[in-house]
C-alpha cells in the first residue's frame, strides 16, 4: 500500500549501553552517543529517546535500526507529531508486556510494548500518550513469562501468529490507520541466527518473516518501522548480521547498502 522511500536512522545502543560496533548502512543517519549523566537507567534512556524522537519527526518515513525494543517509544513519539492516531504491529519472540510490578527479571527491554500502551507510567519522566491496546497487533510472542501471559490475555492487544495471511487480515481491520511496524529479529528461529542476545528456540524462518513484513506493508499505511538487531554485542556488526538486516529491510522495500559486506 505504501511505496514511499525510507529514511534509515541508526540508534546504536541497548538500553543505556553504547554498542560501538553497531552496523551503519551507507546514507543512514547515525544517532550520536551523548554524554549521559550518572543515575537511574530509565532517566538515561529518556535522554536518548528524546533525541531519537526529534530525529524521527524530521524525516518523511523513518526506518530505525536499533539495539533494543524500548527505542520504539521514541519512534512512536516522533511519528505522533502528526495529528492522526497510530497503530502498532509488533513482531517479536517475546511479548515485551512485563511491567515493574510483574517482571521476574527487572529487565527494561522486556517492558517495551507495555511502555507504549501506558502500563509503565512511573518509569520515565516524560509523558508519551499511550497507544490504545486495541490498536496493537502482537505477532508470535511464543516466549512469555506467566504473569506477562496473564496480562496479555486480559488486555485488548490483538494476538496473531507470525503468518502473512493472519497479519494481513488483522491489519485490514485497522482500516486506514497509519502503522508503526516493529520487528525484533529474535522472532526468527534461533538455529538460523547464531549469537542472539535472547534466543527463543524454534520459530518462524527468516523467509517467513520476510513474507510477513511484505504482507503488512502491502496491506497497511506503514509510516515508520524499526528492526531491532538483538544480537550479542560481539556479533551485532558481523557479516551475518548485516546480511540479515539487508534482507529484512528489503522486505519492507528499503534497499540498504554497506561499505563492506
């Protein structure tokens, strides 16, 4: 449905940790790593997210390449400078629906979708208008904590398998609402992608996820997207990583090039 060109933006960090080897395609905007003050991790993340939101708001169609899922809140904040509402399609092996009250690990990356839907109001010092749960489509999420599973079941989040037809059908029900499309690469079968930070075992193939992305883009008005490159820091810039990102971006209609591959 949407054939506009993409504007790649690279956010080379995981939470408040800089990833100096993060891959940067030719022509992409690479967010600078600022000097962050000592203090709570959410406060440091807020500073990073504000800069990303500003960068997103200045381009026509952002494609974020990120080292974590919470940076999606910055992308959504930048996109919502538009008066139109926004839906979110979230492809991930995990639900990212934990909150400080139910998490077993305390890991902030596992709360990213909860952040977007307003379930973590005390984590950050900025006010991001929540995305309505009924406007969120969560695909796969095969690896859930028990309390997280219960929270999702009680929510209005739409759950679908990582199958092109199922995603296209769910997206069609959103009508003409613009979509932010989020992909965490750990949704892909971990046997295909060695070195993942949080592998989740057997899952969809890389080819199947390419088909899912193409199905969403052909059905919805995808105004922004993010690919989370959730490899371990020593693998995030290697040849396999870049080749995988190139394929996934290609499924979105973005032609990424690298200085070396």
